[in-house]
C-alpha cells in the first residue's frame, strides 16, 4: 500500500475505429472511490498499423467463423437476432481493416446471399490435347475427394463420429458412397462409413430397428437409420447391413398402419423405438415421414422381400388414394394426411417431394405405370424435377425424353439442365461449362465447408452430376434413395480414378456405353461392377476414338460377358486417348432378386487357434437347400470343408443363421479365407458376401 505501481495491460492488438475509447476501473476494496485514482497516469502504447493488423484480423475472423457456424442452418440474416448482430459487427470490422481478405469476402458473400460477390476464381487450364470436359470433370472430382478426405482425416475419431453429433454426421456421409463407387479411395471411405454406422449402435441410438429417442418424422430417420442404408451401397450383401435394414423394415410395420378408411398411412409423426404418439397433432402423415422408407426400399431391391416391398407400395397406395385429377389429366396429391380421419391439408410444405422416392421404388417393384402419376405431375410443373430421380429417367420413364428436350432447349446454366443438354446432343461443351462453375463454387466454399467447422449436416460439395456422368446414374444423394447407378469402378492403381474421366450416356437396363478419357501415360485397369442392369449374357465391344466417341477404331473382337447386379468385369482404358466400351444384353438370365443367397461378413468369422467358427446367413428370396463352407489357402487349395444346413429365406424380416466349424490344417499357406456356396455353386443374389479373409 501507498507505493507506486506500474500495471501493464497487454491486450490483443486492435485497430481502433473512429470513436471514443474509455477505460473502466473496478476494485473489490470497500473504500475504493474515484479519489483513489488521484495521481494515476494512463499511457496508451500504439503499434504501427501494419504490425497490429495480424492479430486484429485473426481475432475478428475467428469470431466470424464461430458465429456463422452456429447460424448456417437457419441462414439468419436479420439483426433482430443477437448473434447475427455480433456476426455483422465482426465481419464489418474485419472488412474495414482488411477489405481484400479473401476468406472474409467469401464469408460475407455467403452471409449476405450474394454469391456473385465471391472472390474471383481463376480456372485451371487443361493440358494441350486433353478434352476440356475430361480435364474439368477430374478437377471437380479432386475437389470432392479433398472435401471427403478432410472430414475423415481431420474430424473423424476412432469411435467413428465426426464431432457434429452422430445424428448430423450420418447426413454428412450420404456423400460418401457415390465418391467411393466412382473409384475414389473406396476402402478408406468404406472404413469411415462402417465406423460411423457402428458408432450409432455402440452409443445405443438404435433399438430394434428404430431410434432410441422419440422424435419428429425426419429425425426418426436421421438417428442412424440413414447410415444403415448408406452402408449397404458399399457393402452389398453384408449380413450386418442387410439385417439391420430388415430390423428397421420390421419395426416400421408398427408405424405404417392401415387406418379406418382402409388406407396405409404413417400413424405418427413423433415416434421412436420406445414410444409413439398418435393423438392430435402427432397423427398426421407428413412428406418427411417417407424418408424412413430408405431401408425397406433397399431390402425390397436386394431380395424382393414381400413385406418390405409391401410397406413401400402400401403407403404409396394410401397416399395416392387421395389424388385428384385435373381437367388436363394431371394428378396432384396432398402433403399431409390424418391417419385417424383421412383428412388432408397443405401443411408447411417441407419436404413436399419426398414421397416421390417411394413412388419411383413402387414403379420399379411392380412395373405399374400408375405409380408414375405423382412424378409426372411434378415434372409437368417443371422438367428440372427429374433431377430428383437417380436413374436415367430421360430414357427410362415415359415422358422423360420430352422433359430432356425442354431442358436442353431452355439453355439454362443450371447444372442439371446443362447435363440434359449433353444427353440430348452429345456435345460435351455444356459439361465443360457446368464443371467450370462447380470447380469455382467448390473452391470458393472449400474453407467454409472444412476449416470453417460448420454443423456436419450443413456441408456439401455436390457430386450428383459427377455420379450421373461416371456411373450412369446417382447411387445416392441425400434423400434420393433408389440406387440409380448402372456401374461402379475400382481401379488397380488407387490414384487412377483422378486420371480417367468417364461418361456413361443414355444407360438403360439392356444397353449402355462407357466413354473414358485416360489423361495418364499408362494404361489404367479397373474392375467395372454393374448394378441397374438386366442379369444375363451381354456382348462387350471395345474401341478407341480420337473424337470423343463419334468414330471408333475397334480393339479386338466382341466378347461375351455375364453382367448382373454387383458382378464385376475387368476393363482397360488406353493411355492418352478415349476408350469406348459398348455393352448390350444378348440373353436375359434369372433376376438376381429372386434367388437364394448365403452370406458371411467379417464379424461372422471367429478364429481361436486353428479353430474357425463361421455364422452363415440366409439373405435371399428363396430358401437354401444347404451348402458348403470351405477354407482356401493362399495357393487356392481347399484345406478344409464343412456342410451348411438348409436355411429358410428371411421372409418375415428376421435373421436366419446357422453355424459351422472348420479347422485350419498345419502347413496351410496364409492368408487363409473362408468361402460359402450353394450346392453346385448355384446362382445367388450376389457373390460379394461369399468370402472373408481370416485375420
């Protein structure tokens, strides 16, 4: 006391605004008054502006990032919200002192709904001789790869989640399957997706096929039911994946119920595994109710399970029973239906087109064009609605060709309209243009969607056009659930996917073409798996072309290959040129979804010493009549064999399993794998689930 003191207050550097500066001094001493400061001297020490700029900008930008990260879902732009007022003050002050700050300008353009104010982007230049569409497709693909890898490398933890809450993380990963199926980092992406889907179970989010919590109709799906579905796209036939989806389909039999009018509707919009509310406001079926059909749709696709398909067609029939036909013949359908009274209302319009995914699936399950009425009614209001369907609707759906012609004629800069223009004419200029815009947009948003740390369900680097080009259709996009891809890719060289641009124009179930431009100096080999194709014997013709497929130089003679869902065929893309592969159905075979199916997964094989215990699953449409389990060593020799008992088909959506035991003999060359097969190697739904390498 009574001694002079010098107190330094070292603040973060600030560039002060043109306003008064004041200092508040407080003390805990009861006798502290203004007179206590008599004789006090205050001195301000200033840095040169250039020296202070770094900390000022860093702090303001950190505040902008954090505050905008909390606001992106609502995209609030009103100063009535306190957090937005803070954000507005921070970004305004940042741009006051550093008006050319690239990331700050990008943030302000996003905050202010002014994409035209994004910082200018300079397009990369294609190497001489490389088709512009091919170069830009691959540049676009690289940006999607960077985005997905950043989230896996920087945000995913060993438990499986990304830190955004698993119920948001599972929305993020709807972007994973498409990229992996395009040939980009398939094993890494699959491991990421499997870890997340398992995390939902480890944390107890899913109970008996539905979410543990009781929640609204949309979030009932986002409690991990969507990651169960995502997993199957990359693990076709994996018993764990199929049976989890069976659990959900079985549980939904208690949610989708026949009402007093005889219509099947969702009986609740607020439910979970433990509780379902069915009174008043909660007994209305809403558009987002239909998102949970993802699981039943995939089960119905996999093995034609009548119960799963019946859920889908039944609830769509119930919805369509409320359709009204206009004088011009078009149909319209209500947004919301009361389960108890069958009353209808418009509701808030959220997710209004979501039921159309179930309508498309019902059409595919039955072949009945009646199910296309809701889709055609929406397309009649604007042909761009076809973008919501993953298959090549232009060539598959009645009226699709007319919609394509309208889109192409409009000469819009919308990505799907440009894609439609290419499918109509074969001119790749619209593709080059759409990818130029996509590259710029991805570059301008890259920081926000990664280092900006937004909610994990709010970030997307779109890849749906890339999927349409490279796969012949979209495998999966968020809330677009019917798998529409014709092919998928796995390259021998893991980096080759970024060196081979691919187009699959006009794909149907009986015919498709692959056009691939290989930018690398080496031939690139790949396994092409087929999906939306008619099972059977196909012809395959290979050629090269110097004019993007207009004229062909055959390479070798036509081959006969067996194609079906999940089957693979080796192909080669010649270096520095365009390879064209034409496939056409010759003789149809047995539809895959009508077959029996034995399956095993990595979690079904337990090794203790030399003893191997294998749990074998029946996953098919028909009972199995037994089978054989074998151990095969690294030389391809069968070193052990056991009989698999007959198993019923899981028609009631409950697992059917049996256990077999085998012994690894001494001297067997490692690695050893276990294989299962039906008697006489009879055809199954897929061979993708018939072997596991012992670990």
